[in-house]
């Protein structure tokens, strides 16, 4: 029964950290927190935690949330000094009567909870921002400007967490197209049948300072209801936020849709609600209380990392709605 699924191949290492906990009877809540913490600490993941690309002012801000049920959820956003937003969010859930803390006060709350401050801006992210700031533009994430000339490493993405190697063309439909993109969203079910989920992100690269996306907002980047299922989203948060994407997917499962039917219907809602541009990507994963799960994306290139009794693997989604160029 235990299972952990997470967005993007870079999350394999997080799943692998969490798996021994799940395999030995540990809780899904601990597993999703540990999974995100591993990815937060990885300097080579440039869309989460240390290594995350900064906002337009050159400062990193981190967002995250964690959820067991509508009555047990927590969130922290716009953190500038603490590396693990999910751990801050868990303390909001467990030690306050609130759901969400933001900004400098969330950092001060984390201080009071004994969580250490740390530098969030990696040298590589700083250098990337310095290059970007000489000619600031809104990054078109479908073009992979900052990684032109990179290709997936030999053996495929995810093998050691490095997705890219230098000086080779990227393959059409490959995950590298969505470099800088995006959130780790992770869903787990433990041996007791408890569902939990968490999200962690540095948000959109070079965002307007103060911008917060879907990831830390309950119902948008993540939703978990033990009576219906769990879902999490990755990609352009602004597209998820307009349709309450994760809540919608879980509600559709509650109404009897399978995980893949629920995800496709949610992505269809996004497609019909916006004038999508080629750089728009949203992908989602969903998990039902009986362990059935699915992954789907608007466009090619998404991967889901899975860990269960059968081992660790990185898979293509079950459904992709749009061709790359539409
Ligand atoms: N999905 C992450 C964000 O838009 O910030």
C-alpha cells in the first residue's frame, strides 16, 4: 500500500529519502515533508529551495504548504530566510490556529519555532539573475533561454538529479523544455491508509517581488481530503489559481471520476478558461484513498516520479492534452 508520487524527475531523490519511512510504517505526513526538504536543499534544482531562481530584485522567496485534511493544513509563503517552507507550514498547522503565514512575519514565526535561517540564493542562481538583469524580460519558459545548448544527461533525467548536460540540442517533448518549471508537489499514502501532500517552490523565475503563485494556497497548488483523494499541481500558478485546480480535481474524484478523468477534466477547465500561450504548462498528479493514482499535463514534457514496493521510477504522464506548439 505505501506509495509516494511527486512532480518532475528531480523529485526522485526526495521520494527516495521518504521511502524508508513509508516502507517501515512511518507516516505519510513525515514522508512528504522529508521529500520536499531533500529537494529544497539541492542546489541544482533551480525552481525549488536553495538553487531556486530569484525574483526580479535578485532575492529568493519560497512558498509551500502541507495538508492532511480540510481541518489539518498549513502554509507559509514569501519566506526569505528559511529553506524549508513545508516545515514552516507544518508548524503553522500543528502549533497555531491559523492556516497561512506570509512574508517577514512567517520568517519570524519560523525563528520562534527554532528553525534555522539560511542563505537561499545559490551562486549559480545569483549568476543567472545577474545575466538576466542586464536585459530583463519576462522569461518564456517554453524556450529554455537560460539552458540553450543543454540536453538531458546520459541515462535519462533523474538518474542523479542533474537533468541537463551541456552542448547538445534538447529533444522535442523532453522534460528539459520546462526547466525552471517548477514546484515539487508530492502525494503519499502510508501503510495505515493515511493520505498527505505537500508543495514547495521558489515560484516563477524573476517574478515581480511579492508575487505568490498557487503552490502555498490550499485548494490551488494542493488539496487533500481523506474521504475523496489528493491532488497537486505544477506549472504556471496563475492558470491553476483561476480554477482552484487541486480542489477541483479532488471534488471530481469525490463525484466518482477516476484520478485520470479528474485530472483531464481539470486541465480541460484550464484550457477553456484561458487563452493559452506556448509557454504555458500545467501538470497535475492525483491519488485516491485506495492508492489508485494518475498524472496528466497540458503539454508534453512532464514527468512523474514514483516510489513504491516495485521501486523508484520516472514516468511520462497518463494523458497530455495539447501538442507542444499550440
Ligand atoms: N506553480 C508554482 C508557481 O506558479 O509559483
